């Protein structure tokens, strides 16, 4: 039969291992959170640049179209 102290030591070592796993998971999740926030900000920046490029292209096409209309009127 197991001694009461041995049972207590086993429970204590299991609690220690569980707390180490929780700490490692916490560190990993905090690191991942920072990485995902960085990725999100980069994606937003990229999307903003795409919108700006589309707007500039659209404006350039409008200017080209108006210049062509003026040439055809002359």
C-alpha cells in the first residue's frame, strides 16, 4: 500500500508540472498575440496602400479621359 507522503509528493509534482505547462502556454500565447497584432497592422497597411494605388490609377484614367476629350473637341 502506498504511503500517505508518497501520494502527497506525487500530487505535488503533478501540480508543479501543471503550473510549468500553464506558464509555458501563457508565454507562447502572449508571443503569438504580439505576432498576430503585428501581422494585422501590416495587412491593414498593405490594404491601405492598395486602396491608394487604385485611387491614383482611377484619377489618372479620369485625367487621361478628359485630356482625350479636349483633344477630340479641338
